[in-house]
């Protein structure tokens, strides 16, 4: 046996001893430590996490009531001291009508707030249709609300046939010349055989004045 063979045998023997030592250490760790930990964990009872589900204790009836708001109120007969009921009541004067109309708008705001939908419910923040008239004749459409007349001459405004009870239009003299004779008057006409407070027309003849028309009981009323 030469010197190279001797070194090779010594190297192989050392390698074999190293592998046996590593296996011995690994087996000892698994048997002594890991197995004990596993057995200990199996002996301990597992903690159960209790999930508490919140219970909402709120009555259904009040929720429905609040969601309906005034929409659930009958209005075909007198309701206590409510001045807006019944619907077919007769107003003594224009002042009474104006007061009732103001209260009606507040009720509408409250009703709209119960409907939801992400839109504005306060009339004070709503954008109403505005029209400016710069010619001698204009036919109001159902898309209009405020009609401002800015024309230096006689103007004729024709109201449409109302599509529903409570339809409102406002006509105003924005030029400030409506009182300067017939060639500056603003004449408002109804459609076909409709009447305005029992007449076939209304005339706005004072500077910067305005007239509000509301459709009620198949006729236009001036407020």
C-alpha cells in the first residue's frame, strides 16, 4: 500500500465517522425533544375561540314608521290640527293659501328626506330651472319654473296646459320697465280655454314685479 492509498483510507474513515455522528445527533433530537413537545401539545386541550354575534334589539315597527315619514299619513280627512287636511278644503284668502303652500313645501322636504337615493332633499339647496326671455313672445314649457323677462318692449308669455295639480311657474320683470305704458306690459295667457283666476289673461305692469301661478282645480291661481 502506498502513501496515497493510506491517506484515502483515512479520509474515508473520517467521513464515515462524521456521518454517523450527525445521524446520532439528529435522531437524539427528534426522539428526546421533538417527540416530547408533540406529546405535550396533544395532552393540552385546544382553546375554543367563542365568537360573539351582536344582537340588534330594535323593534321593526318604529323603523318602518321613521322610513315612511309623512308618507303614511292619510290626508283625505281632517287630521287633528293639521291645516293641510283635508285636501279638498277651500281657502278664504290668498294669504291663507300662501301660508298653507309654505307649510306644504316644508312637508315635501321632510318626505323627500325619507326616500333616500343620494339626492339633495332640502329645497333651499336645489337648483330650479331658470329661463330668461329676450324677445316679445315666449311659450312656457314644463321644464321651466322661473321665467325672467329682460326685454325692452311688450311681452306675451303663454302658460302650458298643466300636467299635474300644484304645478308652479313664476314670471318676473327683470328689465324694470313694466310700468312704462302698454308697450312695456308683460301679458300672461293660459292655454286654450284655461283661465287665470277666472279671467283669460293676467297683466304684469309694475317695475321689477312678479306673478306666481299655481295650477289648482283645473285653473291657474295667482299667488
